[in-house]
C-alpha cells in the first residue's frame, strides 16, 4: 500500500452490517440499506471550527503519531489533540480521537516512530484520562465517543499482528472502564497477501471487540471486512478514499465502496447530538 499523505482531510460513515452471503466479484450487488446519511469528519488538531457543516455529525481529531518518535512523528502532539477535543466538545460537537501506531516503516510507512507497543497503550490511556478529567460530567459521557486506532500492516514493523492485538485488548479494557458512550474503533488496512482472514478477525474482533472501521480501498479489504462482519455480525464503519491514485479503480467513490459492504448503516451512540443519525467514513 502506498501511504496516504498525513494531512489529508477525512470524512467518516458508520454502518451496522447484518450477516449475509458473501460472494466476491465485480458483478456482486451489495448496498447499505438504508443509505448512510451523515459523515464523521477528520480535523487536524488546533482546528478553529465551532460548528460542523451540514451533513457532518462527528469530528475525528486526527493525531497521527501524536508525538511518539522523532522527526515527522512530532508534527502533532497529544497536548494538541487533548486541547482540541475539549474545545470542540464544549461547543456540543461529538469527538473521536484518532491515533496511528507506527513503528516502521515496514513497506513505506509515513514515519519511523515508536516501535514499542506499550508506549502506544500509554498514549491511549493518557489521552483518555486527560479528556475525562478536564471535561464536565454533563459533557464527557455524551460527547466523547472514544479512540480510533489506524492500524495498517505497512505502518508497523513486519505488520506485527500480535502487537495490534495487544493494543486493542488494552484499549477495550480501558474503554470498558470509562463511563459514557466512549468505545474504540479499528481503522485497519491490510495489503494483499499480508493479513489473512483469521489474522484480520483477531485484530478487529477477537482481541478487543472494536467497532471495525476498515479502509475499503480495494477488493481485498472488502473481502476481509465482509468476512469478519459475516462471522460476528459487527457494527462496521466504512472508510473510503476519494483519491483514485491511492485506491483500486472504483473505490475512490464513496457510493461504490459502501456498496461493496453488506448490511444497513451503523447508528452512532444515542446522545443529544446524534440520536438515530447514521455515520460513515471516507478519506479525501
């Protein structure tokens, strides 16, 4: 996989998927039903927005490496993510905080960051604790939706499945002991021939019970996402990339990418701002 530029804007759509037959091929018909209706949107730390544009429902604060490592890994810091999260929630905007564990590069990862998975666990805990202790009890349980982990085979040394499993299991335990609607999301990508179905399932579901947010950029990822969902009937957030150069032809369309995944849309946590609204994810 060719890494995407770290400053791209990303939008998000969440989908609940039901068990269905999985027949891969160009002529297979799949579609979210009903169609996803709103977007989660990535924002860089220190964004100055005070409201979300029409059609957007959640702000994903994109921390990338969030300061772990040197060089480009320092471009965005945990302090920036935390301050932005608290400010946005103060305006009544639901927030997910996203980090990208990078210990590579193994096959062209963006940066050489921190290869110690325990340090990434500490980062997740630090952000969670800071946001919880610096936000009122009338805001935190309703507007902090939790942590999103962008886990990719090319961003970690040897695409180490065990490290991602450990991180997800740790994050699950942390979210289970965090009050409110917070949970964690796995925005994963596997190059063709890297993670098999069983490994993908272990990362996304068996070791963490995350809300999957797969990057549906090609047939391989559509196959892995549908395979995991059909086995566990998970709620799934679909991530798609509108830059054709980064994706298999056709998958640069959000409508096409979501049509490759079975089931009706995921409904975001029932709170004051998102009651019964749909969400989903795509990159631009």
